[in-house]
C-alpha cells in the first residue's frame, strides 16, 4: 500500500519499461517476421505495456487471439497453455513444420515442460517466461493482475502464485531499494514474505536508496466482509457496472451516445475522473454540472478576442478544453447510465439491507429482502453476495434458513449452482451454523481470548477461529474497548491494526 498523499512517490513507470524491454528481448530471440498469439486475458495488460506500434517495430507481423496458427510465438498465462500441443501436433500431421516459441507469464513451471514432453513436442518448441509481475495502473497504484489468485489459493489450495507474489516483492526491492519494515498477517502473506527473503539472499545485493518505507501484506480472508458490500463512490460504481480491467473501462453505446463502444483509461491523467473518483455518487452530478458550466465559460472567452488573442487561445487552451469536454461528456453519460440501473435495482433498499446486516438489526427483514431479491431474479451475483454477507455477519445461517435460501436460489437461477454453494462453503463464505456456534457462544470464546485488549491477543483470537467470520462477536468486543467507530468498518480496521503488530 502506498499513501496517496505521500510527498514523493516512486516512479512506477520504470516497472512498465522493464516489462516492455524484457518482452521485446524475448520476441527478438525468434528472428524474422512472426505472428503473436496471445491468450485473451493478457490482451489488456499487453496493451498497457507494449502497444501494437511497438510490437510491429520488432518484427511482429500480426496479433491473434487464440488459435489461428500461421507461424510465430505464443504468449501464455498459465490458464489455457495446455491446449498448445494440439496445435503443434495438428501442424505436424499436415506436414507443416514451423518454429514455435511459448512465452509463459508471469512464470514458467516444471509442469509446463513436463506436459510438452508427454505430448512428444518438447523438441519442436522453445519456451521462456515473461516475468511480468507488476502493472502500474496509476501514479500511486500497481497491481499483480492475477484475478485467479483467490480461487487457486484459498479454494483449490494451489500455492503456485505465492512464488509470484514473492517475486513481485523482490522486483520492488531490486528497483526501489530495501524496505524499512515488512508487516503481515495470514499464512499466504508469510509464505510470500519467506519466498521474497529467499530470493534476496540468493541474489546479489546492491546499495540503493530506499524509496519505499513500510510494506503491509494482508491475506484476503482476513476481511471478507468489505468486498461484499456495495460500493457507493463513483469509481466503485463504474467498476460494478462497466468493469474496470487493468485500469481501463469500456463504455457502451448508451454512454457514448454513438453506435460504438469506447475504451477509456481511468487514472489521474483524466482530470474529470481524478476529481470525482472518490466522491459519493450523490455528489457527482452536482460536480459535473458545475464543471460543465465552467467549461462553457472557458469557451465563451473567445468572444471579443482579437486575432493575436485568438491564436494564443487556439494554440494553448483549445486542445485541452476539447479533451476535457470529451471526458466530461463520457462521465456524464456514465453517471446517467448508472443512475438508471441503480434506480431499477432499488439501490437505496439494497444499501439499507446491507447496513442492517452489518449492524445486526432486523435480520428477519433482511432475509425477507434477500428472498424477494432471489425470487425476482434481480441479479444472480448480487443475490449471492447478499447471502454471503448474511452468513459472514451472522457467523453462518440457521439450518432452516440455509436450506430455504439455497432451495430458492437453485430454483431461481439453476441447479448447476450446487457446485457454487459447495465452493462457498469450503471458503467459509456461505456456511450453515453448527451446534455450539451461535453468536452468544462465539462472543464468549472471543471474549476469553481478548480479555486484556491487546493486539497480540487479537492475533491469537483471529488465528484460532480460522474459517469462521465471528464478525459480530469481534465487533462487539472492539466496540466495548472504545477504539472502533462501529461494526460497519471494524473488519478493515482490525486487519490494519493487526498488521502493524505482527512483524515477520
């Protein structure tokens, strides 16, 4: 985490240049004209790092999404790469012999080469890895861009991405100097930390000025409540409705008032977005209206100008005003589209239900609202999110409620979601209360563990009650201590406070 208001931030654009230079080096190892076949999920990150013009300058003839094979190399994340042997074997069967290079991103594992050997094509291809660990999304935001991490680690128990997280820390350490301190909470965070330390000890030490101070590593399952709550700021709602991917969003024709969609990069370079990104949605329309009036005033300055003043205006201000006008139109269109969707889904009632769940009030009314939401088939994802939030805040559902809500959900959205319920139960997101796990009992257990109100005991409490939310019980204990503003924010604050106290 990097503080947004820090006086001086590291130059994260250096990470982008390093990734681009490495990719170009890998491509040039296959001389001559080549085609680049890329898995769809890597298209957006690739576009942020090396655009089409850059690739063409290094003999990339065409870019394809999988699979229209002519000649060239494949750029693969570790998702669909196992289909590649079929392509090579099909070419060999038809007597087409070509040069192939597979570039795995962000890492190449032993299993990759093992499969190529089993399929009999190990000698027909060359392999490498594009160590693309961190993608700068803004001046103060960098991302691993591993959406599969949560499922693989917390559900499947697959620890392969832990090494990737450790390598990302090592990259930051190598480029921006040593960290002052590293704090963490959670088993995954500890393994990532240990992986990073091993890489530091194995590599050569360089004396660099430290540009990053403290690093906090927090497992996602420390706080599962926060991401289940509805977002109410502008950037969050844009992500909910239009989906922000790699810092970009694709606005549909309804927003652009044209017959085609437009991709927009959302970062601090967008002056309109930068001013409203963290504003509550109810305040956004007022700001955009004022911005439109100011923009019109700036345009109106043209009247009464002489030729010299007009020339200066055109050369210095007009281009910026046109760009701001275009962005303002897009964000106004996006706000109108979001307002229509959120009004249709009765957003205020949804927020009221979420607040009641977080505060522990009117739970039966909340369950009735969730049932209505499911039976009206408003949104499958939203219905499941509410069920998980109910389970986490109540330390599991009563058996009769669990069976009833599960049956209604399956009847409304399809029997194929039986697997979804199984996965959510394994994650601890949607579970059935067992005897002896009522809120009163759990609060008593937590009270015994944190009776001296110390952060060390909080850590013991959290680790000893793994796989259970205990949201309400812990919230009440923390509120009694007089240090916490309320249940609705307790889980996030708890994670940060524990991180400060737990140093590897």
